C-alpha cells in the first residue's frame, strides 16, 4: 500500500497510462492524471497539459506538489507514433516525438527531483519500449526518443541512488491500446489485407509469444517498481516483450 504517497502519471487518459493511474489509485496513491486530452471518466485527479511544452511539464509537477504536498512517483508515459520512411519523415513530427518522449521525461525529473528526494522512496518510471533496445524501419522519431530515454533513465538512476530515488525504464512489446489498434486499421488499409492478418503477420511477427501485452500487465510491473523492491531494478530496462529481443 502507498501510505498516502502521491504519483503523477502522464498520458493517463488512455491505454497504458490509464491502466497505471487506475492501478495506483487502487493501491492507495493520490494520482495526478495528466493528459493533453483528459478523460473526466478516468481514474485520478485530472490535469490538462501539453507535455511537448516546457510550461506543460512545469505546471504539471507544480500542481501535483501543491495539491498533495508531496510527490513520490513520476510515471513518464505519454507518447505517440509516427510511421514514415526517413526521407519523408516530417521534421516537425520528429521534433514533437522528441519533445514528448524524451524532453518531457527530463523536464518532469528536473522539476520533481527535490520532491522525489524528500520522499525517501522516490520512483521515476519511464514507459519506454522494446523499441528503446531494438529498431524497426520507418519509426525514426519514436525509436530515437526511446533509445534516448533509456540513457536518461540510467543517468537518473546513478544520480538518484544516494537520494533514495530509483529510476527504471519499462520496455514492453506491443500492448493492446488505441495506439496499436489504430496501426492495425492503417496497416490493413495500406496492405489491403484484413485486420486479423495484420495482427498475426505484421504486428505479432516479432513476438515469440503470439499475443499482445495487456495494459494491466504493464500497470502490475509499475506497481511493483513503486514498492520497496523497486530500487533493485534501478537503471535497468525491464523488458516485457514476449520474447521479441531474444532473437
Ligand atoms: N501500445 C504499445 O504497443 C506500446 C508498446 C511499448 C511502449 N508503449 C509506450 O507506452 C506509452 C503509452 O502508449 P499507449 O499505447 O497507452 O498510447 P495511447 O495512445 O493509448 O495513450 C497515449 C496518451 O498520451 C496522451 N498524449 C499524447 N500527446 C500528449 C501531449 N502532448 N501531452 C500530454 N499527453 C499526451 C494521449 O492523449 C493519450 O491519452 C507511450 O509512451 C508508448 O510509446 C506503447
């Protein structure tokens, strides 16, 4: 249980972030559920912020600290995908991917650092991806941001250890969320094949285990990392990729 601890979860309106926010609320955390498009029916206290902006990150951390008087856990989860070959990849989409999935986690850590240190059991958890460890074509922005995020987490782990802060990157394979469901539809149209065939032949092709990870399974791992054993995983990628990176 959380002993009244407070958490900030980004991208909390949908998919993995929503599952994490719900799980942490269930574990007794007070949760600031940050999203550019908050869902009032979702778990936690809703806070609207565009995390591609410096102001959005500063205001989100300030709100959590003001509202709860403490901040013990930051889960940097918000993200999106853009699929295009490098010569067609719009530079502004690259900038937005890096802003949301690399610069925002840095700014959240930067602004929350004192509070995480005061916690005595501070936790910075980044929802990275197996794409922080391996590449696929046509995802230059996403894969570069996720590889960078793993580097950031390593630095936070080294700097955080003397202050009781653990930093960990969770690296799932494909997770059953709107981000992937949308790709199913797009790829089915692009390849002229059924959604089911896209799932089996395209999406799940790199998974040794032929199923997607469930958002609740990522939330379960995050819950474990918020606990006392979380510090054992500091600096490490926690890979839950159905065997993808074993190849
Ligand atoms: N779904 C997968 O297969 C998968 C696999 C590995 C890693 N991930 C990572 O998990 C994280 C969550 O992905 P998901 O699948 O739950 O996606 P999702 O699309 O279901 O949810 C993402 C959330 O982020 C929010 N968001 C987008 N831009 C934002 C912004 N500028 N500011 C604040 N919030 C913003 C969206 O509104 C949305 O609620 C991402 O970082 C993603 O890279 C997903």
